[in-house]
């Protein structure tokens, strides 16, 4: 089987950190001009590092002070240790030319240890980096940083954690760490993916915006019959309809590979790789091009460069989608977006002959549906509790079935042993899920797994007559799989839908039937 190229999740790297004990006077800085009464000795104020430069023997800083009465002042200072631009500080005047400096919030109000009853070992903490300073770097050794992290989840949300780490965490960045003990954490790598917190928000947003692909293509077929379209818009619609594969094409290895390549799931990878020659055949790129062409033709619409795909989508979002952004934090939206298959979602008020405004809404919703699949793939690509690496590709292919357009949903998963994974599993385990609704068979779902050339599969059909028809063809399917060089295990068909519960595929262990 050919390998699918994609970034893989990385196992957690453990640069262990420990909560640092508060120190009321972490650092003294020398002012390059006297305070002249701005602060009297012993008085305190808040400060922000607005400029930080490395000089020959020290670090030059420009501090913006905010006094208790609201007045502000700018001071130049020098420090023996670096402070990152944007760091917030608590300063105390020691004399007219010296300030005691501490990271904001590090002198009380921060946690010196974690309560393992509230956050047991193994808990994932999400946080935002609010301040950072370098506190030590011996010659030839790694630098050590002191960081203030504001916690965003768990019962400790809102608390600040004062930690020491060798990682130069960027100010304002979102971080994920796993609790190792009351005074130790292990930061988890992003592995080329969005942080899980941001990913969850984006999944909820796309779920609120998305609409089924069949609604868009039904509208495109209706628009193609109208005679008052501009040549450019007609060419784009014809190209989109021409991209649709049929069952015969998807029945061949080359045809299926081409359809997967053009599904839109790899658009961003193509852009990063400079593969612009492949964009005209990409489904998502073509949808974004359609959005960009439709917008200027609407009342109040403004022309935009065709290359501004992200801007086109943002402006094309219908009002109902923008209003849904208030639900970003709802866990149920994220869970709906993680389900497979994604349920059909047709936009309301789409009856009658389609016009440009309706087509714009359908196109924007279709783009969001493709992006929901992409983000769901990222959310499911991670390291399993056993240390194996699980990579997921989830996508949707609009397929031509005579005069209808049928969406074919596909999920591919590959589980392979990581550095600390199960020693008995030496080869990648593949899982394939399919979902579609073909007339006259009705809704069908297929699950299959492949390991060391051995395949087993189970099918579900909602209609009893379809189950009977499939049962009659299972022997034929087995012979065709054997002819393809595969070992075949269980093949069966059940009426209904695959069992779905609170457990995800990540938590369910697959059985190696050949073991």
C-alpha cells in the first residue's frame, strides 16, 4: 500500500519544569537617568518592557511605567539579564537610579505547587504565557527561563503558575503541559499542529458555519442552466461540476488517488510547497475562487484579488454563520464536529431558483465543511496512551451518481509504534471508514482494518433489503480481495448504524486478528 504523506504527531517531549518559589526582588536594574520624583524609594508601580536590546556587557531596556494614579512615564535602564519585549513587571524604587524588578504576579498570587487532588498526575493543563525572563545560562549550557503562565482550564483556571524551564516560550503563546507531580510538568509539543485549545475553538466555529456539499452542487446545477451568467462565473461553475468523479473513476486505484489529491484536504500543503500548478484542480481552491467571483456581483460587494482566498471566505460568510461565533466555547459543537460521518446539514430558505446570494452562502458553508474535516483530522492525530502514533485523514468527496451528487465521506487512520509504543506491534495498523447514501441502497457505512496484509471489514446498512443484497455479495467480495493478494478475515453486514458512544476510535483498541 502506498504511503500517504502528512505531518505525523510527535510523542511528548519532556523538558521537565518545576514551579519556582516566589522571590520578591528577582532582579535590580540600573536607570540611565534619575527618577526625579517619579517614584520615591520604596514605592511600587507596574511596568512593561517595550524595547529590549543586547549590548556588549548588558541588556538595554526601555520601560513604560504606570503609576498608581494612572500617570505613565518612560525610562531607559540596563540589566544584567534579558527581559523579553512585552513582559509585564512589578517594580520597586530602591534609589533614584535603581529599581527592583519582578515578573508581574510572581510575588504572591502564583502557585508554588500544584494540588494533585484538583489536577491529578496526567492532567493536561492549557495556559497562556504572560511573562518570561532568562535567569541563568552557564557557559556551554542551556539557558534557563522563568515564565509566568496563566492557566485556562481545569479547576485552577485563572491561577498563575510561576515555573522554570529551558524552553524559550514566546510571550502570548498558548501552551499545553502534562502534570507529572506537584512541582513538575512536561510541556507537550505542538507537532506542527494547532494548539488543542485553539483547535477546539476552530472546530466549533467551523461546525456552526458548515453546510452539506450536495446543497451547493444542486445549486450549481441550477445556476448552470441560467443564461445571464458572466463568462468567468460560468467557467468556474463548469469547472467545479467537471471535478466531480463518478463511481467508475473511484473504483480504480488511480482514479481514487486522484480524487483524494483534489479533495481540498491538501490545499494548504500545496500552497506551502509551491505547487501552484495543482490548484486549478483542487476542490477547496475552486470553491474559494467561486466565493471571490460571487462577492462583487452582490449589492454592497467589493472586488478582491482572486489570490485572497482567506479574505474571500471571511467576507462571504452569511450572517447566520457570523452570529454563531458566540458559541465557540461550547463543547457540544466540538464533539459534533469530531463525529463521523458528519451529519447532513442543509441551509434553510434555499427553496426556489438559486440566485447569487444563495449560491454564495452555499459555497461559504461548503468551504467550512471541508475545513471541519481538516480540523477534525488534526484533533484526532496524536499519541495514544500506549505511546503509539495515530495519524488521521478525514475528508469528503462529492461523487456523481447519474444526475445526483452524493457526498462520500472518508476517514483513514494509521497507528504505528512510537519510541515508547507497544513492542509487539512492529507494523502500521490501518483503519478505513466510509459513509455514503446511494439510491436505491440507502445510507451505508463501512469500517475496515488492515494489518500485515490481512483485512477484515464490517458493513452497516439502514435498509433490510440492502443488508440482504450485501450478504449475497460477500463471497464475491472475499474472492476479489483474495485475488488482490490480501488475507481476508471477517466480512459481515449488519442492519442499522455502527455503535457510537462517548469513546472515540483513539480510546478503543483494535484487535489484531492474526495474533
